[in-house]
C-alpha cells in the first residue's frame, strides 16, 4: 500500500491490499476500495462508495458525491463501482437520490476525461463514455455501449448492448441493442457490425439482426406491426429475443 503523506483518509475507510493514493486526495468515511486500485492526486472519494479491484482513477476525479437531483434529502445512498475500471481526469460520478438507492457501474469500463455519470445510473460491463459524455439521472447503458465525446443522454433513457452513439448526439429515447445512432436528436442509422465482430457474432447472427433492423426501421411500419412481422418471419434466436424484449419494454419509446 502506498499512501502519499498529504492524502487525507478517514479512519472509517477500508483500503485493501495494494491500494495507492496520490498527493492531496481525500477519502471520506464509509468507503471501501478494492485491492490494487490506484487513486491519483487531487481526487475525492466521498462516503458510501465502494470501488472494486484494480481500478485506475486519475487526477481530479470526484467519485461518490451526492446527487444533484433537487429531490435529494441527505439520506444515505450509494455508489458501487466494479473491477478494472479506468476513470480519467475530472470525471464526476454521483450516488443515488432516494434513501438506500444506488448508482451502479460494472467491470472493465472506461470513463474519459470530464465525463459525468449522474444519480441512479446503471452502467454495464465494457462500456466507454468518451470525453465530456454526460448521463442524466436513471440512465442505463448496457454491456459494450460506446458513447462518443460530448454526447448526452436524457434522464431515464436506456441504450442497448453493443450500441455506439456518435459524438455530440442528443439521446432522448431508448436506443435499441446492436445499433449505430447519431444526431440531435439521435436516430438509428445501421447495425453496429464492427462492435458485433469484436465480440464474435457469426455472419448468421449479424444477418438476422440486419433483417430485424430492416423491418423495424426501413419498412415504415408502426412499432406494433414491425414487432409482429419480426416475430413471424425471424427465428427467435437469443439476439432477436434480446432486441424484441428491449423494444417492448421501452417506456420512453425508441429512437427510429
């Protein structure tokens, strides 16, 4: 364990084996930091925050600060961050709003400089939030989502797994899995074939997703009829089932 002499660490914080803390960083009480995690200079890790193993947190990051929601009432809420995450310079991540609520971040994510994760967000594994990317409250990013620089997601929006959002986009409705979206507001343009290739989707799987996208986005059907047509014409493979379930559960509607 390597703790710089200028760091301020609460006696109620738990730092596991191999944690390092840089100059002038502050770690408040009720914090748990997993083995091997590195915290750079001038960081603040606020109370009720749990950080997993082997994370890297760079200069000036503010992790676990209270919700910016006006409904926040000073009750206990939490931030839980998984393993192997990289949190770059001046990133801000807030904990939940309601009492006992949580902001949750998975494993192997990259949060680039100045990005922001608001209260009660749910972030999956292998997510990338590029520079100045911004998530409002209650946003959900599923596994392998990439959000470009300066992109922003409206509160309660969901972005489906293996989707990529173009830089400077404004996401106001749910973005279906496997898609490439861009614009102001964001629109679906095509299937994220590069992302599917990276995780080993077969040609048959990709073709099935492309057929579903053609029905949903190119045939000028309403969502109900598009869903019926997909269910009638395509084999209910896991990826098609994932797509259909996501669309059916979209409370804000989907980007089209």
